[in-house]
């Protein structure tokens, strides 16, 4: 029986604590089992990551593996862009380059600690705001008491009482002016902090390449749809056909433009009938709140036909890229069985791929 050594097997051999430096040779008799369902997609990604590591002479460390995954899957736009920019000129990606990319990424990343600091600053500002309001009320009460006291002296000492009333009023006006400035400044700071928190929330739920909602946002919307009254939602998983060939032939910048184009096309064509998100790599997820499985399949199939009728051109070179297609699997989300729904949609997507691609299949 023929044997082969894939990048994946070489990577496993390197990672094995018992490895003696030589790759393990594995027979191919179990290949069909690994090719079933989602495993085929994961295995292809794993092979691509392994090939990338060995091509660049990178050790298969967790850090290098994570950067390679981010680059090949496209799930981290900043890392993918940094890697693409580095290797565009033909230079290999070294361990020092990986460390530099991660350091830059960490400096730009809004961490949970930074979010917590924003929230703490906002809370502190609100406390100060409440204290100033309380102080303003206290000043008003004190001013009223002073006026009452001097009003009682008008008969016995009218000139002195009027003088003191003017002084008290002038001091109260000055305190009010200072308090108003403090309140306005606190309001501006609070508004800015709230805007920063909202921007951070949006950034955490947005895919930076396409501008679509990301996986986190999609899953939040799915939970909200399940909690709402009405018919059960339907989800679809869409995967661009032969996307790796686009990257290999035209380069990753062209592949990024294709991803952005498909994202905009899906969102524009489906409109309000579905929430479209980038679920990872070249895969998109669609959430239909008011369409059953067959209706969602028909809607998505019409989009597939319109996309396939278009002919793309590489904007950088003017070279024709040909037509672009996708395959999709559609499944209902029944009750709280979201994991089963994803499995069913994924299985339908895989069936579409195995059946020739460029088709939409509804789960049975």
C-alpha cells in the first residue's frame, strides 16, 4: 500500500515528545474516514499551516502555529496583513519577525484590561458627577438660608443687610459658574468614555477586513433570535469555492479583495432577510429570522446564481479572474439545539462541496 508524508504528519512528528527528528510515515488507508464531514476542511487547513511553517523554516511552536493560522484562515486581519506585507517581497518569515508582528498587534489591541479601565473611569466619573450635584444642592440650600437670615435684618440694619445680600449673591453666582463648568467638563468626559466603550464593543463584534459582524456577533444575534417570540430561525454556512487557488494564483491582497466583495455582495443581495457575518476564513454565516429552511435555501440559491454570473478582474493587474462561486448548507435551529444546527448546516455544506460545488443544499 502506498505511503506518503504530508506536512501535517511532519508537524505531528515534530511536536511529538518521542520524536527523534525523523518524520513518521503514515499509511493512507484511513484517508476516507478523515475526509468525512468537517474534518476534511480542518485537515486541509492543518496541512496548509504545516506547509507554511516548514516553507519558512519556522519551528512548530504554539506562537508560530497561531500566527500561521491567523494568516491562512484570515481570522485575524491585522496579523494576516502584517504577514502578507512581510513575505510579499519573497523574504521568509523568521521567528524574530513573528515576535515583532505579535508585539505590534498587542500594542494596538484593546485588551479586556483596557476595557475594564474604561469602565472603571466611567464609573468614577459618574460618582464625581453625583457628588457635584449633591454639592450644588447643598450650596443652594446654604444660599437660601443666608438670604432668609439677612432678610430678617432689613428692618434693623437695612444698609448692612443689603450689602451682605449682594456679597452672598455674588459668591453664589461665582460658585454656580464654577460648578456649571465642572459639570460640563464631567459630562464631556462621560460622553467620550461612553463613546469609547461603544466603539470597543462594536470593534469586538466586527470583522476588520469585511466590516461584517464576526462570529461573536453572529452567535449573540442567534441567541437573541432564539429568545424572541416567533418561528425558529434558520442558519446557513457559505464557503467560497476554490478560494485557496485564488490566493495562490493572484496573491493574498487579491484574495482579501475577493472576500470583501463577496461579503458586500451577500449582504447587499440578502438585505434585511438575513444577518450576514464572516464566520472565519472564506466562510460566511447567514441568520434568517423569518424564513424556513426551504425559503432560506431559495433566497441563497438566487444569490449564488447572480454571483456566478459575474466575471471578476484583478484590480492590480487587470487580469481576468473569471467567475466566482460558493457552496452553502442550510439548516433550521430548533429550540436550544444550536450545536446540532451548525452540524447539520456544515454537513449540508460538505455535501454541496463533494457534489460538485456551486450549489446550496438544505439539511434533511
